[in-house]
C-alpha cells in the first residue's frame, strides 16, 4: 500500500466516527438532558418523555434485520442520506411539538432514521475497509458515541438554560446533520468501489470464522446465533445500571454531586475502554478482549455493592471501571459476531444480534426501576448484574468452543 493512498482509509474512519457521534452520541446519549425541561414544558411526567427514547430503541431493534438486507441493495449514499434526513427532520420537528403523542410518533421516525445511518452501517463499512487493525478501527469509530455524548450533553444543557428546550432541539438537529454529512457524501460500502483493497489486506482474501470461504452457505450456525443473542440481551441489560449511579451514591451516604461525577466517570470509562478493547482484540482476539472487559466490570460492580462511606474517590473510580461494560456492548458485539460468523455472514448475523441488544437495554431500564421501587435500594440490581456477568463469561467460553469446533 502506498502512503499516498492512506488518505482514503483515514477519511473512511473519520466519516464513520461522524456517523456514530451523530446517531448514537447526539441523538441517543444526549437525549436524557431534555427529560426534565420537556416534561415541565408539556405538563407530563418524565417517564412519559422517556418513553420517546424507548420507542426509538425498540424501532431500531425491530428494523435492524431489514436495514442489514437493504444495506447491500440500496446505493449507500441514498441509504445513509435517507436515514439522516429522517432523524434530523424528526428531531427538528420535535422543537415544534406541543403534545406527548407527537413525541412518540417522532420518536419512531427518529428510530427508523438511526437504524439506517447508525451502528450496522458503520460496523459493516469498517469490516469491509479494514483487514489490519480492524478492532482498533471499530473501537475508534464507536468511541465517538461516548465522546459526543460527553461533549454535547452539557452543551445542550447550557442551551436549554439560556434559550429553552425548543431551541436546543433545533441545535441538536443541526449538529446531527453537520456530523453525519461527510459520511453521507463520501463513504463507500467497499474499498473495491474505489479500486482499492482493504487496509492491510492487499492480496489476502477476507477471512471467515472457520478460515474457509462461507459463500454458498444459506443458513447461519443457529446454536451460536441463539447463544450470541442471549449474551447480547443480558450484557446490554447491565449497561443500564450506570444511569442509576445517583441512587447508588445516595445509598452510600454521598451527595448528589458525587452521583453526577460517577455518571461522568462512567462515560469517560466508556470512551477509554473502547480504545482498549479494540487494541486487545487486534493482539489477543475478540474473545480475550471481551472477557477482560467483563471481568473489569464485575470487579467494579463488587466495589459499588459495598462502597465505603466517606471515600468518594472509590465511588468515582469504580464508576470509571464500570464503564468497561460499554466497550463490550458497542465494540465487542460486532467483533465477536464477525469472529463467530465470518466476514460474509457478518451483516445478517449482527443485525439479528442488534435486535436483542437494543431490546435488552430497553427492558432493563424498566426492570431496574421496578426493582429499585420495590426494595428502595440498588443492592439487588448490582448483585444481579454480577450474576448475569458470570453467566455471560460462561457463554463467551461456550461460543469460543463452538467457533473452534465449527472450524474443524
């Protein structure tokens, strides 16, 4: 590969960063700052506004398999452009909404758009373009979901305080368009469309999970697919614990400020761990990398379960290491899916995994809230998360064995 040709690979990765930053970082991760002001403005409860986000997540979950099929059948510029227009248009329309039903309808429309220019498109494009340093490329691109969430959440909060939530939603639509536009205009699904080979893959055919070509296989390996879906459902559920850090801090006798700092620390851990899991995956494999991150998360959950009073640094530090779980749900899932099912079957398999991943996140938000209301504590939630992660480690072990047996 000539150095002069590296520019196209860099532009592909940067454009993918823009897509994840806009679709997940802005439209998904930053929506929480609107719950309180919008609920006050429309005269409804915060739970009613939060349903907007739940409907978006469920829409993404149900439409993921369709999006995966259309990705290879529709011109990429039209595919990404349609998704961007739907999401940006729905978000802009929210700024004029006067009732909760408009939020629900536009939440579904926004979810449709995110499905088409979000994580499935990004991970598929990166999988096609990067043979060498594939894990790192995925980690860098998906880390922008956390980075943009950390940047834009306080920015939107400041706009809300200064100009109101309607102006802030208009700004959200504008920033989404600004970040997504380079990808819409420049990305190509495969490097072959630009008369190029995948980065680091010149003269090498893209590998499958078994090390042999999977062309002609009509069906996915169903036992592994079922196990991967259960794994994604349970693991994504544990990512919802971070939203309840203020309650964990309060139960340990800390101030609300410490709870807010724990959320920020978890977001920083989210960003850092996505780089680390990508590097580990490139050097030690996706299964090893995901196992390490889950173990780090389990240790953090154990400390959070028994936080020492009067030591806020321990609470904040534990929240940071808890953030490792986000790297598995964002980066680990596509890397594991590609490793188990191979390059040829990745898009179809991952779209099905995403149905359960999004469903797990939506379900866990409700379940954790019910458990907290019933017990008045997050202890059962934290203990249950540790048990779930132990089950996830066992499933990772079995999945790896299945992959090796199928290869033989």
